[in-house]
C-alpha cells in the first residue's frame, strides 16, 4: 500500500513536468507500475531500463539542431 502511494507521488511529480500527460495520469501510472515492477525479474527490469535509456538518447538526438557543432570549438560550416 505504501509502495503504491510512493509510486503515485513520484508519478504525479513526473507527470506534471511532462507535456503529454498531467499529474493525475502520472499518479495512476505510478500506482499501477509498482505491482508490475515487483513481479518482473531482474533481466527484464534491466532490459526495460536499457530500452528506456536508448529511446531517450535517440529522442534527444532527433531534437538536436543539426547546425550546432558536435564538439566544442568546431566552427559551423
């Protein structure tokens, strides 16, 4: 029960900072995620974390302006 409340609080905080979902949606997802995470095994959790990290890196790369230099000090040509 306490885990669901903590998950809901964290989800609400993350949801309020997101553009696509609000605090209420984040709270519901956070409360639902806690029992699911408890049932998953370690390799599955590591795969989910790795996949989430990869998706975030790809999304950040896609948002990056192609005219900015890749390394500091490189001139824009």
